[in-house]
C-alpha cells in the first residue's frame, strides 16, 4: 500500500509540474503565430505603397481586425524610406510594435 501511495505521489507531482509548463508553451506558440500573421499582413499592406507610382499623402493610419484582434497599421516617410508599423496587444496583454522599412 505504501508503494502505491508513493508512486501515486510521484505521478501527481510530475503532472502538476508539467501542466503550467505546457500552458506557457501553448501561450507562447499562440503569441508567435499571431506575430507572424501580423508581420505578413504588414508586409502585404506595405507592398502597394512601395510599387505604385501614385502620389501618396503620408502619414497613413488604419485599423484592421486580424483573428479577432484590432491591429493598428501606420505608414510614414522617414528620409527616403517608407516606414510601416503594426501595433497590437498580444495574448499576454502586452503591447507589441513591429516595423518594416522599404524603398519606393
């Protein structure tokens, strides 16, 4: 009976240790997937500004929902580069900003 209780305690301890670790890994996986999708969208939004020869008035700001999260996109001119930034709040409620630059 003592051996059964000891083995049960060992299994319980391992399980209770692994559950928070797995939860954190899943949360980080979700944050990275979300960030990757937002960077792809920022790249896609920046492309027309780089390749179209139409006069553009900067700054350009707008908000889009990506997977249910509002993401603020802003584009401006810095020196001879077009700077595109995306601002959002991740799954841990941290504010994130990512910027890409491109030549016209």
